[in-house]
């Protein structure tokens, strides 16, 4: 069974956020690492457009979160929590957030993108050229690096795929070099396009 078929079964062919039945598509909830059924939701075009374009959000459309926030599906809970935080200046979303409960693992996933933070609170990971790094990006080393506690010498030009961000330190990322997970300083990497 494909991911889309599994999501149609789980959602009864309805948008898992607003309940619409038209123009449904699979949406991987960032930062999804494996795009599995557990890390994806089935949503309509309206919800997707507003998730991808925060400046075009219609707060009244998201009153549907009053129902979908109670979903037992963690990916749906994550999106509901993020949208409620994005809209909390409206007043009513804050009331829903006060009622919402997420277990620690789901809350960490919901907070992973930093959507809930104001601009001055956001931890941004920037490469050596000032480009914003995101979890899952591929970067290239800009200088030879000796890995402490290891015999690995990571050469300049080495591609590091599927990086993860160190949440509380904007100067560090993690990635695999020669099969070993290492911490790399962002000033020594360049984001690949």
C-alpha cells in the first residue's frame, strides 16, 4: 500500500486538518526525515497553500483546528499546534493552545521548525556564506577538518548529506562523514543548491 493510499484510509479521504474532500495531497510534516505515513498527513490545497505561504493565512479557515487538534495522529497534532501558534495573536488560538496537550516527543517535533518563536527568538543556522541551513540539507566542507576523538580527516569538498541542526547552538550541525556521525561548525560548510 502506498503512502497516499494509507493516508486516504486513515483520514477517510478527508483533509486531516479541515475535513475538505477536494484536491487532497500528501504533505510531509517538516522536518520529516523519511516521509513515512507517520510523518505525513493528507491535506487539501487550501491548507497546503496557507501552510507554505504564512503571509496569505486566512485565520477563519483555521477555526477547523478546534476539532483536528484532538486527532490521535501526532503529525496532525504537530501541524495544528504550529498553526495555532502562528495565529495566536488572533486571541481564540491561544485558548485552544491552552487546552492542547502534546507528549514530549510530539512537542519537540512541533517546535523543531521554530514557527512558534518570534523573529528575535529564532535560532538560525547559517553556512559560511550566510545561507540559512535546514535539517535534511546537503552541505560541502570548505576546509579540511580533523575530527576529535577519531582518526577521520574530513577533506575539503566532502559532501555531508541529510544534516541535522543542533537545536540550541546555531554554530553547530551534525552529519555523517565516512559513516560516523560528527558535529561540524557551520562556519566550515557551504550549503549545496
